[in-house]
């Protein structure tokens, strides 16, 4: 638990005023208590977790139950209005911003999203239903994602339309021309 909290501390920029670190500490504590085998010993920790969870929800507006499966370095960039279903799964290095909902599409139906590594979820986005969001996906602000999104894509709009993501590693022709002309003699 403490190694995860140290990593969360680094992920949130070593800033105790960021609400994301508060929520992550409560989340880690909630997961840790499941490791206590004896129900009698676990009960006071479960009671403390439930109190801390309600307090963190009131102070931050972030609902992150300990049943969610989070990868490493999960970052809550901005707080407020974030709701994540207990069935959701996130990969490593994901970023979530304010107003995001990740959860069930219909009441009474099981199945929450599975989100891959390095997903960047914009403010106000909704990711709903038993869908898969691949690795290296960007979900635009206020997008409503209700279908699978392949890796290396961008999902934008209502309902979200999927577009291939341009690689940041490939320079544009204009920047290649500037570099080449600068290297020419007399350029």
C-alpha cells in the first residue's frame, strides 16, 4: 500500500493540495483492507474506509470505489464531478479530468469499460457500457463513448466518432523542410 501511495505522490507532482492524491490514498487504503483475512480485524478498517470515502467524496466530488482496478500512475488531473463505476478497469498511466463518468450504460446491466494504458480522458467525457478503449487513446472533452475504441485513436463528439491518432514522433513536411534548408550551405 505505501509503495503505491509513494508512486501516487510522485504522479500527482508531490503536491498535497491536489485532490487527486487524497482520493488515491483513500482508494489504496480501501484495497489494502481486503488483504486482512480475519473478518473481525478487517471490520474496523472497513468502517474507517467507508467514512473516509464519504468524506473524500464530499470534499473532492470524486467517486472512486476501491473495487475499481487501476493501473500504475493513475492521475486525476482536475477534481470535481468524477464518477467511476466499481466494475471499471484502467491500464497504466491514465489521466482523468473533471466531470468524467466511466461506468454502466443502463441501470441494472453489468459491464463497465475496460480502458487501456496511457488513455487521456478529457473534461466532461462519458465512457459507458461494456466496451474496450485501447492503449494510447485520447477521449475529447464532453465526448460520449458507447462503442469500442481501437488503440492509437481519438474519440470525439456525441456520440463519439473515432479517428486515427497522428503520431507525435513524425515531423510534418514543413518542419522537415525548415531543418533541411537550415543545413544546406548558404541556407
